[in-house]
């Protein structure tokens, strides 16, 4: 049954972006031709089976997970008080990230929030950088199914797929909710969201109650939209970067293969450097925003009051 | 809306698949990386703090020991000074006594030597007088060719001795 619906995908070609730039072939997806980068990730298996949801970005996601876990396993294989190079690097990253998280969410919440925020930063950064490697978006596979055939890039940056960014944002939302409820309790969360703020008392407190309830409703709406805003920001940046690199690769088309190749390489170098920076920045922004959300929702009203007095 | 979702390739199975991918790395890193590393960093921080505390204690102890040593040294110096002064005084007193003793002994020896010398001189002088008298008597007897009487002996002795005494 699997064989009926899923057809073996075969690697048909390894094409560099430069070759694609002057080759002019219109691929079904990826960096081919002049169509730019497709907005969606492509399934590597044709047909209607569950494997058709195994997209090129899922594959890259798994590779990235594998790389991270491989490194971590190497670093944690023989944990010692006097660390080796890998363990030292991992400790450096963990210590740096923990301090940043602690500075934002505070020492009490940091142990709960740190694993999520550090994972977001590390995974998003590595996934973004992985997308810059040669071969990502330029190695194509042939998809053959009952509805015809076409080519799709074998690898697509995981964070250039909305499903991935939504997935990360949803997990962040769940963890955020768990940490908030653990810290405030459900009643405390409702009170924190809809209750009066700023230490108001007496008539003023009750007079302004309707406003705080409306503010609470707006807050809930913003919480609901949070996964969308987070995921769109990350997706937009990475996808735009992919398009930018593709555009730079295909900008010069003189008809002379050598000149086109050299131009496609040279023009992309500064943008590669930019994308390296964007890659780490986006990882930081995603983690930072989640840290701020956790901080805002777990801060007790008394603390707010005290801060307001200060 | 659906068209946008479709264009972006958003669908529930893919979201679940990606959540699984991220969830796996989140759970594994939480359990096998961040937990042990943060515990290790905490342990190291604790050890460093302990080491610093120990260092501070050692420094304090060292400072206290140095202060005690200084105190003991000062005390020992004072005691040594006192003992040296005492020894000097004692030595000076003993030296003076010895000197006086030696001077007295020397004086006694000198006096004794003088007395000995006087006696010896007297003895030698007596012997000399006797020898001289005998020589004078012998010489006189030989020169005159007569037997000298005791009166002559007495007179010649007196003259000869007065000559010796005068000389």
C-alpha cells in the first residue's frame, strides 16, 4: 500500500545556484530558473500517504537535530570538572545563555524557562546557518507520483518553512503557559490578565475595572496571535534571505557561463556574511521575545506595584 | 486565508511533524545537556566559592600566624637583648674581678720576686765579701810573706769591705 501511493524519489541532479542561474530550467520548486525560492516546503515523496508530508524542510530539521545531538553527545560523553574543548564550548554557550535568560526572567523562573529559550536559540541559529551551506536548495530530487512528476530541492532551510516556525512558536506557547500557571496558578493568571494593575485601591480600582477587562481581552488576543507573529517574523527573515541570495546569484546574466559563475559567487559573499549575522540574530530575537513574554506573565502584581513606586 | 495558508504550505501534519522535530531536540537537550551542564556549572561555582572561602581563611590564618610570629619575635628579641645585657654586665663584672685578681697576683709575684732578688743579692754580696776578704788576706800574706794575725785579718777585712761598700 505504501508502494502504491509512494513512489521512490530519486536523486537526479546536483545543481549549483550558479548553474541554475544560467541554465534557465524551471524546476517544480527550489532555486531553479527565474521563479525565485518557493514559499512552501516540498514533500520529498509524491502521493497521498503520510510520507508525502515528509518535506525537505523536515529532512533538514532532522539533520539539524542530528548535528546538535551529535555535538552534545560528544561534549557530554565524558563530563569532567576540567573540561575538554567540546565540553568547554558547550559550557560557554550554556553559561552565556543562562546569564542572559536569568537577566530577563529573573533567577526564580530562569531554571524553568532556560531549556526552552536555549533550545530555541541553538536550534534556530543552527538551522539558519545550515541553510547557507552549499547544496541546500540546489540539490534536486525527482518526485514521481500518480499526479505526474517534477523536481524539488532535497534540502530547504528548516526555518524557511512556516510549519517549522509555527511548530516552534506553538511549543513555546505551551511551555510559556505551563510556566505561567505553575508560577501564578490559573486564578492568578486570570487576575494578572484581567485584574487591575498598578496597585490601585478603592473606588478608582472598581471604576477602572471595565478598562482592565478590555485590556485583558486585548492581551488574550495578542497571546493567541503570538505564535503567528513569532513564526511569521522568523519565516519572513529567513525566506527573504534565501530569496536575496538567489537573486544575487542570478543577477548577472551575460550569456558567458564563466562570467556568470564568477559574478554569482562574488555578489553573494557580502550577503552570506549578512545572513550569518541574520541567522544568529533571528535565533536571539525569537528566544528573547519568548523570554520577555515569560517575564511579563510571571511577574507578580506586587512586583509591578513596587516597580511603579520606584 | 486558506489560499495564503496553502501558498505558504501550512498544514496540520507538517506542523505536527515540525513540532516533533523541535520537541525531540528540546526534550533531549533539556535532559541530557542543559541539566547536567547547569548542575556542573553550579558545582564548579560552589567549589570556586569554597576555594575562595578557604583561601580567605588561609590568608586570615597566615596573617594571624605572621602577627603571632612577629609578637614572638619581638618578645624573643627583647629577651635576647636583656640576656645579652645581663651577660655583658656579668662578663664585665667577672672581667673586672679577674683583672683585679690577676693584678694582685702579679703584684704578689713581683714583690716576691723582688724579695727573692734582694735575698739573692745579699747572699751573693756576702759570698763576694767573703771571697774578696780571703783573696785580700791571701794576697797580703803572699805579698808581705808573713803570717797574718787575727787582728790583721780583722783590720784587712774591714778595710777591704769598706772599699767594696764605697765602690
